């Protein structure tokens, strides 16, 4: 008797993308029709199971297009994409049964339904057995601190509450892969802290989480790896710390006790891209080459500074440098 075929989800990456391309057709009348727009330009990407992976880029970079393709909401123009071993085009139903998607913002809810009604509707749409729906929905409402307002219409919710409801809906089917598209837009610092704690909790449960964002600090704080994307192309993909070390030519020197005269002297040195000072007084000397580290430190020490150290640049600096080096859009 032949052995049964193994479950592909146990042997393959959570997400595997190969030469993925998506082109939007031009719009408008014939005389003023815009040319086709390339949203994804042949990208390839692999995300291991259990990883928190950030897709970082500015508006229009292709982040949301990628999530829509991976969640079967949009067809690719060419190339392939697989989620937990299943092709997003040929096996769309199997993919949908294994993922959760939270698009965030105002989309996806009927304003006059309550949160409880909303989740029960989606539980039915997702095929959760009738006998389990009420308990499952109440568990999600409790997990996201919405139980006390469960019977209030969604239009009475704050933006942060609606974001939590998006997450509750995405987790209803207990998905293996969770897609979060710009999940922290418009929410307050306390809600951001709660979101980071939630991501850590879900990661500890073994879920694969893909977060699209243009917030570099968010990506740096919650992601195991980050893929930087711009104009539909992947610039680089690695852990936040590795991105800083790989791009060592973008090192910086931090100094806590430099007078303005010392910083003025540093600004005139070769290899110094600029100097920024935080509100707490710490100055960051941004460099274009590691060869500038020694003269910068010597100059600072000569002007009486003592608390001087080298540092890796934040993810934001790495991203800005990479995008600035690309040719301008014609």
C-alpha cells in the first residue's frame, strides 16, 4: 500500500514567492490613457514558518499588492506564490482556509452591526461549525478587550477598537499564517504597545506573521526579518540588525556631551553626511564611509567630548539610504 502524500505545510516555507509580477492596466480614455503600472516587478521571497516578517516600504511600493496576492484577493500577472505549500491561484480555497487577514482602517465592517454580530457573520462565512461560533467569537472579543462593548455598533468604536476588531476577525479561524496590512496606522502609543505584545504572543504560539508597514521603528521592534521594497522591487531582505551590519558603510557615531563647536568641526570632515541631535541632547553623526569613524571620534575628543561611541544606524537610515541611491523615477 502506497504511503499517503505528506502535508505540504509541514515541509515547505510558510510563504514562497517566485518571480512574482503584477501589472495594473492603464486607465482613462484613449487620448489620455495612462500607461500600465508595474506594482510588483518579478520579486522572489521565502518566509519560514513561525517567523514574524516585515514588508517595509513607502506608499505605492507594492506592499498591499503583495498581501492581496498572497491572500488570494488578487491574481498575479505572472510568477508563482505558495502559502503553506498551496498555490494561491490553483489552490485558492486551501490557502483561504489557512490564513487570516487584517487590512485595518475603516474597511471590512458594516457600521451598524455590533462587534458580536460582525464576528458571528464572519465565523459563518469562514465555515466555523455553528455549535462553536458563539464561544469562539466571545473568546476573540475577550482576548482583544472588546467584550464589554460587544453589543455596541461598530461605528461607535474608536479607531484603536476597530483595529482590535480587525485582528479578532483575522484570528477567528485560528490561521497558520496571519497577514497584517498597516496594522498600527492611526492608533495611539498605548495601542501600539499592546499590538507589539500581541505579535510576540502569536509568534510564541508558532504562527507565521507578515506585517506590511512604512513605519521603520515598528518593523525594527517586532520583526525577525524585514524585506525592504520600493517601486515593486525587493532591495534587500534580512534581520534588522543584519541590515545595519551588512551596510557597514552607513555607520554612525553617537555622542552625549558634545558642544555645538565640536559638532560644527565634525560637519566639515570628509565622509560625514550630517549631524542630528535628539531632544535629550545626544548627537548622531551620520557617515557615508567607515573610514570617517576615526577622524570623527578624534575631533570630538579634541573638543572635550567624553561619552562617544560607534553605533549601527537605525533601520530607517538604512532604508532611506537604499532608496536614495536608486535612480529617480523618469
